[in-house]
């Protein structure tokens, strides 16, 4: 059900809570959410975090999911390092 990279034709789903964007440490931005009752977060450069937050918020608002390949490609290359963390904390491809 969950493969890396997303299989052709797969859909992306967000099973975590609504992501929140805030200031992180040292000029970074922080995205935080709840997944399976546990607090999760990641820090990224502000521009990358804003783009990633918007993509996660869109995914969270769509219980039917979005096409996985297109969703991932829309994140940009700078988001790639965060996908492994997200996949273990709310991001699912099926």
C-alpha cells in the first residue's frame, strides 16, 4: 500500500491532523500536526515549509486523496528530504 516512490496511478492521502505552520528555531519554519495521538513536526527553510504546508493542508482537506505523482512533483525538489518523515507520520500513498 505504501511504496517509495509513489507507484504510477497511486493516490496521496493525509491521515494526520490539520498541519499548522509557525516559526521554528534559527530562522526555520515549523510544521506541526497530530498523527495517531502523537505530536509530530518538522522544520524547514521558510519558503520550503510554506509550500509543503500548503500542499499538506490541501491534501488534508481532500479525504478522497490526490494523484500521488502529481502531488509529489508539485512539492519541488527541496521537499524530497521531508517525504520519509511525512510517510511515517500521516502521508500515505495507495
